[in-house]
C-alpha cells in the first residue's frame, strides 16, 4: 500500500481534540480557542457551552462564517437557545458536538473550501 502525506491547502489544520487539549498543526493548545482555515485565535474566554452568550460569539462572527462548529468538550451539551438564535437570525448555521467530532467536521468542511469557523471549549 502506498501512503501519501496530504497537506491541506489552508493554513490551520486540526490533528485532533479532546476535552482538555487540541493539536493545531504542530502546536498543542490547552485553553479554549477559535479556529478558521486561515486564522487561530487563542485564549477564548468561554469555559462552559451552557453559559455561551451572544457576546462570546463576536470573534467567531467577525470571521464571517457560513457555518459555526462548536466543540463543547467531552459530553454533548448545547448553548442557550438565544445564543443559537443569534446565529440563525444572521443566516449562519450552528452545529454543536464533542471536541473530537468537531475537529473532524472542521477539517472536512475546511478541506471543501467552506467558510467554517470553530470554537473549541477546552476544560483541561
């Protein structure tokens, strides 16, 4: 079997994520962060998705996504309804999933050239 190392054509790639850390390119992150294919914003102040407020979304929305992927940690939980509604009212889709699934989803969507932005909540 012939294996090829594939390099994504975007700047940032998630190699994996769990509840306490994430590997972005070759860097291990241990604090919540925001990621777009061309941008990494470290030290996002959010610690619990159940407390995510509309103001917390401002740095994600500033990146003009068509879809926001929220990595909520190790257990599936959801932000308040009004926070979800703030995105949907702008025509921006929102998906919430555990961090490992959010990492895979981000990579697939970024690889397709979609305007995806992800927010990962790390509790490590």
